[in-house]
C-alpha cells in the first residue's frame, strides 16, 4: 500500500527534477564563453532577441535541428553560429543542409543514399544552378509549384540565410572586423562596409544614449559611420571578440564578451534582462520537455490497463500533471517575453490547443478516475506539440505581430476563446477515438466504462460548442471594428461557423434520438476533420484576410491526418472486430 502511494509522487518528482536540470547553463566550449556571447541582445526581424534565439531558429530552418554531430563533436546552435560568422572555413565543412528531393540531389551532383545532410562547401560548385532554378520557380504561386520547384526554392532560401549569417559581422574571406577597424576611411574599405551593411541578417550594436529604441546598427552600418569619424563604442569590443575567437584566444574573447554585456547593461538594461530570460526559455525548451512527459504518461497509462493499475494509473496521472505544469509554465513564460496573450500565430495556437485539451483531460480524470482522461489528455497534448515542433521550423515563433492580429484585447478574447473551442472539439474526438480502439481491442468491454466515455465526449462537445460560439461572435465584433463589417464569408470565418454548426448538429442529433452511442462518437471524430480544416486548411487556400502563417508543406500532413480520422469513423461505426472473430471461432 505504501508503494502504491509513494511511487506516483516519486515519479512526478523525478520528472520535474529532469526538467529543472535542463535549465542549468552549459559549460564553456573549448574554453570560450559561448553562452555569454549567445546571451547578447541583437535586433532581428523587428524584435530584440538574444543571439541564442537567432542561432537556434536559423539552424532549425537550415537543418531542421537545433544541434548536430560532426567529426565526433556535437555542435549546439550557438557554437555553429559563431563558427559560421567568425570561422566560416570551419562552418562551411559542416553538414547542415538537409536535402531529400532526388531531383535536387541530381542538380548538385549527388546520388541518393542514406546521407541526407550536405555542407556549404559541397554545395558551392552548384549554387549558381540552384539559384537559377529557384529564381525560375519563385514567380510561380506556391500551390502550383512542382515538387522539385518547391524543394529547390526551399534550398535556395536556406542557402541565402546561411550566406547572410556568414556575412553579418564581417565579410567572409576578409581578414576580419579588427582589420576593418584598422583600415577605416580607405576607398576599398568603404565599399566592403557598404556590402556588409546590405547583406547583414541582424543588428548587434544597440542604440546609443538618447537614440530611439529601434536604432540598432549592423556592423556594416557602424563601420560606415566610423568611416565618417563616428565610432560606436561597442564596435571595438565586437572586433576584439571576433579576432580572439578566430585566433583561439579564449581570454581575449571572454573578456570582450563581458565588456560588451556590461556596456549594453549600463545603457540598455531592459535589453539584457529580456535576452537573459529568453535564453533561459530556450535552454529549458518547456514544450519539448512537456511533449516527452506526455509520451511517458501515455505509455504508463497503457501499461496500467494490463498490469498493476493501482500503482501505474496514479503514476501516469502524476506524469501528466508534471507535463501540464511544464506546459503551463512555458505558456506563461512566452506571454511574459512577448507581452502578448498566449495565441499570436499558428505555432502558439497549436501549443495552446494542446494545453486546453490537457487541462480538460485532467478534469475528466479527476471526475472519472478510469485512466481514459489521462490517455486522451496525453495523446492530445503530445499531438499538438508535435504540430508545434513542425511549425517551429518555419522561423522565429515569437515573430512580430501581423497587423490583422495586432490587438491585445481581441487576442485575449476572440482568439483565446475560439482556440479553447478547438481544444474541446479535438478532445471530444480523441475520446471517441479511444472509444473506437477499446471497442475493437478489449474483450468484453465494461459497459460502465463505455457509458463514461460517451458521457465524457458529450460533456466536452457541450463545452466546445459554447466556446466556439462565443469565440465566433467575438471574432465578428473584432471584424466590425477592424474592417467595418461583422461577417464577410471569409474562409476562416466560414470554418469557425462550421465548427459551431457541427457541434450543434451533434447535440441535436443526440437529443432527437437520431444517433446513439456509436453515432455520437463517429460524429465527434468527424469534428476533428472539420476543426483541422478550419484551423489549418483555410491557410492553404492562399486567399482571404486570415491567410497567413502556414505553407503548402503542411498539405500532405493535413490530408494524412484527415484520412486517419475517416478510418477511425469507419471503425467506430462497424461492428466489433473482436466479436466477429469470436463468432467465427
């Protein structure tokens, strides 16, 4: 009895300890304070962020990962970015470009093999042809491009990002930033500085006292000003850090990094504070940690249905609680960092939809205590965070707000409310899928448990209908204030209306007796299809005021998801496979 009570607590504490361990800063790499350099604030994409975020987002876009292994050494994103900017001869040999398309591989003279990653050096002789093919494909609408055209445009965009990062602090192939400081004012230097200012990906030099908060400068812009006699006080320190890193001078690099941070903190402490907090958020990766906690909880709850339920079911619930705690903490952290409500783009909506489903699942598990609340909550949480992970490869997930969404009041009312409605609809569908799987796999399913599942789905559908309806009305009010009309039959508006109508149809069909147990569950699964098309599908159309934040890359994933839901609907409506097997036996 003691073990049954203590084991869930122990599992929860260990899971939380593992998450807290991830928050600890990493040590120095080869003696260099790379973590300190990565914590320096810069301006990129219209917002101030640490270099760590630039590195992670860039490597994620180029390679699809935030770290990689090469030559027996694991490179994190920060070390890779430093090498790229200050030791390009090293970075150019690292396999960071993932290429899967066979025609693109043929274009760069490579054969298909188990290797999927190639270096900038390997691509170098073929970049002119890649650029030519990409420029020919770019005028074509993304929806109408062939597979090859989409792949070659994607490769070119990643190569261009790599090129810009490579030439942000100093032009690759030149003696470096310290040399530029020594040759200020010469004709050749002026041209290099103009080129450097034009190609820079971000601005590392903060505004001077008295300047506007967005008056950041790239090194090229600062060097052009220095050519005229006005030297930014942080520029010599950046040059010192650049030269020290390239020559392997750890003391010189670390000293310059500390001096840079001290100077920025003295003049713009809010930038340093924000960068430090974002670095902590990046290092913790709460949504990635939460995703694996949900997987662990799901595995444990599955095992509990066959073995030691008195110990494993509470353990699964404890892991779910820790996952929900980490998930919630990540949401709050993002809200603080952005100064915005939790839903600002498709990435954050995926995170929030999963969070809503998890919280509802926690409530269901506390009410019914049969493990199904834990199972559907963990499955929904994991699935939504997988979607978020995929969306995160598109770039900065805390990007500047689009004008259509740039209103904190409506983000906190319409968007959050209707996203809660999405959560409820998906959770009801997940419960119905659990019902379907149980129906075909469990011998002699307990009628009481079956009634509980149906009751759960029914209650969640009522919840989803309320929030979907209120969210849709609030959206109309927002549209009236923003665009001068309450309703315009925009694809996103139509999708929101479809979710409301479908949930209402389910309830009316149940009340009128048109559907019973199986029919209700099949309709709940179809709600997943409607919600996925309304949430993601309308963005694939490329039309309407809400067409933003998604790419055609998601089309096949969306179609695959909807196909699985159709299969589950079919299985839900057909007689039990186990019963048919017993009859034939």
